C-alpha cells in the first residue's frame, strides 16, 4: 500500500498515455516539452474541476458547505441484495420485534469495503435506499483517485482516472457517453482529448461512474445500457460502476457484480456526528448522548441522509425537538420530496392524481391497518391488495396498485422490501407516526385506549398526544380506563407528557402526585441505596441497594416482589425525568421533602444525570450478592422499563 501524492501515480498514467498520443499527433507541435506542459495544464484543470464540483457538500438547507473529505465515513457494501432474498416469512415473523438486528447480523458477515470491491471487479452495480450515500461514495472516489484527498492509501494497481457522469444531466444533452466524456476533458483544456481518452480506456486506467440510474426514465435506462455494452465491447478493460436506488433497479447488466450499501452501524453513526461538528466536542457529545438515549432517534440515524438532517436540526436548536413529531415530519418530507427538490430534480410519475398529500394519507392507512394487526412486516400480496382498495377513492384502478407500490418504494424509500415477498416501513418510527396520524385525522384516537395495556402501542400513545391540539380530554379518558395495574397507567400518562404537548395543569399535577405517592410507598421496602461511580477499571455506572433483613425462609415470590418494586421506583423516576427538565429538580426537591422522601431525591438527581448523559444503569442486589444476580435497566427507554416491570425474564440469573 502506498500513499497517494497529488502528482505521482496519476502523472504516470497521463504521461504514459500522452507519449502514445504524441507519437501519432506531434505534427503541429513545436516540441515534446511544450506538449508535456499543455498536458500538465489540462491535468491541473481537470483536477480543479473535480475538486470544485465534488470537494464540498451542502445539503438540505445547510448554511455553510462542509468539505467532503472532513465528513466522509467509509461505508460497507454487501452482495446480499434485499429485494432478491427469499427469506422465510415465518422466520421473519418470529424475529419481528428485532428483525432489523436479525437481518443486520445476517448481512454483516459478508460486508465489504468498496475499495476492495473495485480492486477485484471491473464491473459493479451499487444499489441502496434513498439517502444511503451512493452519490457521496462516487464523489469521494473521484477526489481520492485524483489525489485531492490525502493520508488514504490505495494500491497502485487500483489507480485510474475517475469520471462521474450524472445520468440525468447527461440525458439532457444530445450526445453519447464517449462524446460526453471527451467534451468534459476538452472543456478542461486537455489537448487531443479524444485520443487521450481512447488510450487510457484501452489501458484499463479509466473509472467511469454512472450516477443515478433511477433518475432517468426506463426508456433512457435502456439507452444507457446499450451504450455501456458498446463501450465494454470496444474497451474491455474499462472499469464501470453504476449507482441506482435498489427499488428502481429492474434490469440485468451482464458481467456486472451487484452490491447493496449497508445502513450505518453504531460506530459509523457516532463517527459521522463527531466529524460533522469537527472540533466542537460539546455539540458532538450532546448529540451522541441524545442518539444513545432515544432508540427511535438512533434508528433514524442509520440512514446518512436522515442523520445529516438530525445534525442540522441539532446545530440550529442545540437540541432535538422535545416534541419529536416535528422531527418525524421533517424526515418524512425530506424522503417524500425535499431531498430531490434540493438537488433541482423532480421525479416523473405515472400517477399525477396521487399527490404527496394523498400518498401520506395512503401511508397513514397502511400503517394503521398493519399495526392494529400487530404486523411490522407485511406480505407483498396483502400490501398490494390494501393499496388497491385505498386508491379507488382517487379514481385509480385496483390493478394499478402493484405499479404504485413500485413507484413509491423507488421514489421515496418509506415503504421498502426486505425480501422478495415481504415489505415494511423503512423505520418502525414511521409506522408508529403514520398510525397516530391516521387516528387523529379520522378523529379515532380513543380507539387506542383499548390497547392501553399493550406495550407495543406505547409510542403511538405518545405521538397521538403530541398531535392533538389539546390532550386534556384524551388523558382524562386514559385515566378513566379500568386496568389491572394503575401504576402502569400513570407511567403511560407521564410518558405521553414527555412530548411538547398542551394539557391542563390539573392533569399534570395529578400525574406527578400519583408518581410521588408510588415512589414513597415502594421505597419503604429498601434499607439503603449506594451509588457506584464511573472508573477506568469499571466504566459502568450503577445503583447498589440493600434490602431490610431477609429471612432465609422467606418465599421466593416475596423476594421477587421486592425487586419488582425497585424496578417500579426506577420507572417512576424515568417518567419524571422524561417529563421535566433540570430546572424542575429544585421544585421536586421541595415536594420530596414535604412527603418525607428527601433521601430519595439524591437518587432521582443521580438518575436524571445518567439519563441526560445517555448512561445505562445497572442495579445490584445486596440480598442475593452470592448468587451473582444483577438487574440491568436501560433507563433511556420507557419500553424497556415496562418489560422489566412486567416480565420476570428481565431478571438475569
């Protein structure tokens, strides 16, 4: 491996090609050295063209462009193409609650670095979902191969002259592929551009990147395919890479190897955030903590485009909106149309009657239909059938539903295939959000009160209360529900209030009073509480609690009840922390003191700091220390607390 200086290996390619060209074209030239100078000027201009056009990125209303070199995160690609997998639907259903982790684990075994792929193959198709980084990868490669990016290694055998052809721009011109390439080099001042390009193509020292196959019509795609085949027939050694949204790729390019870009993993997400904010460690750490502590936010951040949007919003507001409905709306609008519009591009549609607003209503209906059936993964046939029923109201025939699904998945990436026969929303958050929108838009929000004891609906409850203009009536109805466990009902109401909602002071006071009362009652079972600190040897933070003397003959059930109650305490505090800011702690301290709960205020304050830091808490039991029992609780997730409270298997033995 060698480093790439700006005038080293690519000079060898250019000068070698020049010598061959000069030997046949030297008439009209005064001498060889003069010709060399002209070629160097052309090379310099081409390098400047690459750096100026691809060296910076400025997307989604960014106020200041960012150097691509400073932001780029090495992606991973995989030869397992999701739209071509024949996964067992039964296995998918069995893993439905964690299907993304399950699929990622299966894919991660075969993930590759794109640079390795380009070294091994001359013909490559790069597929991916909207916003996954296809174009950014091409820009990075272009800068890398022209020496505009330093301190990155590449084998000399893999060196070549890069050329990006944005297909929607190419097809606006009445010119073929070869002519477009030659014209670009001529505009950069290259002498004898046709002869030069011909030479490097024959030597296999040219990397042609065709970007955005999905952004041109199917007829034009056929034309591109024919021209690519012609180019390969004449220049067999040429390297060609084509990018396309996975849902829009329907053709087969003979001799091309297909790869799909993986979602960002945890390390990539955090690295991206740190690069985005550069030297501002405070901002980067703040956003990373927010991503760690909010599972829904972390899921959205798997997509580079949406993570960029999250960074922009955070940089502007120094916080992720407390009412995350605003964030969901922004993400959906970005995928629906803003991303294309920001690039001066609008996709052609065969269904003008299906406006963006009508598509959102369709998403609302589909999300609710499958969510109420407890399905995150849908069979393609059933999905097509439901689309067909719904689009009739817009004067579109039932038999058009299959084509509408294909257009929606290729244009927006909101509904995506995860196998040949199975679909899902690209993010569970989207399905929950659309479900809540359907209920509020149809004034049917009280329906979800029937699911008050189903933890799967927790986030929908929260989004519904955020969408309502005033949530007082809804929360009053929630409190009127008869349930087996009133404590859970109180926690759910508190969690609903953690968004930026409008609600009467009476409801708020009622929730706080009941939480504090439960805290007081539950805490009586414990003798002392100790807080463990972060150390280099033991980085995990935790709480060490000691029960009152436990008789060895005490029933196991009673002992479990004690642990059960401790989870209850953590749940109460989690709710309080979710609802209130740090300024509320002063007020809460007085309330705790008035209820003789001041000794637990220290614990509450500590857990509040853990939550805002994105830390996880481990609870240790003194009573069963010899048995090595621990109860790990992630206080950042209300759902986890619910499972810990209601399911014994959360107690690790």
